């Protein structure tokens, strides 16, 4: 319902692509998204490939 600019990156987080500044891998197959406000959000392990495709990385 929110549109293509929004994506569920984790069971607890939905983000707007306009505010994403980075995608990085951490230890143990964990991933995080950086936002323009300086926050970092976790990316669910099962969602990582879909998030990469959504961001076109």
C-alpha cells in the first residue's frame, strides 16, 4: 500500500529508499542500512538479497 519506494528490510523496519545512504555487511552474515539521519538499521538475513535488488546494488 505504501508504494515501490518503501520496503520491509526487517520484521520491525520499513524504510523509504529516498533516505537510504548506504548498505554494508557486518560480521556473521549480518547487514545494515545507513540512513540520512545518521541511524543504522538491521537488515534481516532472509531479506538481504531482496534489499540489494531493491536498491539495485
